[in-house]
């Protein structure tokens, strides 16, 4: 995500990140909620759940690991989460709030471009 950033830019970005730990079973995101932050997975495993067609139970659709980013589409597009994201193991994450995202884009403008590209891949051109 920050490939190509110089040391000074990385130090600035680091100032905006908050370390978060969640334990197995905790939800990071819930479907329908507008997220106020995006998260970078440092370690651990998260499960992404979607409701089944009949709505009776949830279906696992993905797992997220070290290096994954989650919640960025909600921050970019101000849209509610479309899935539940739950810790499978203890997870170390870095959190970046919407407000801090705006501040980082001022310092590291390609960051927004990369995230917009991810949003287009997930949701299509908007």
C-alpha cells in the first residue's frame, strides 16, 4: 500500500496509525454499519461472513491475513459494510480513521489513488 514512499512519508503515515488488538470471536466490522476506519492486518486471521441466500445463517466467503486491508471501501465511499468481519484468532491491526485518511492523502497522494483502484475492483467504476 505504501510501496515507494520515502522514509519521511512513512514516518508521517505512522503517526496516524493506531494499534488495535481484537480477540477470537470479536467483530471488527458488521454488515450495514458505516465504518469510520480502515484496518491493516499485522498478524492473525479474520473471517469474512456473508448472509446465506435464505438469510438463516452466515456463510464464510473469505479469510484475511497479514498484509490484508479491510474497511477501506467504506472510508472511501462512505458506504455501509456489506459483510461481517470477525477475528478467528487474536489479531494485531493498525487502524486509520476517516479523518486521518484525509490528512495522509495530503502528504501521500498516491495512497488515495491505490485505495480508489481497490474500491473499483470490488464495486466497479463509480
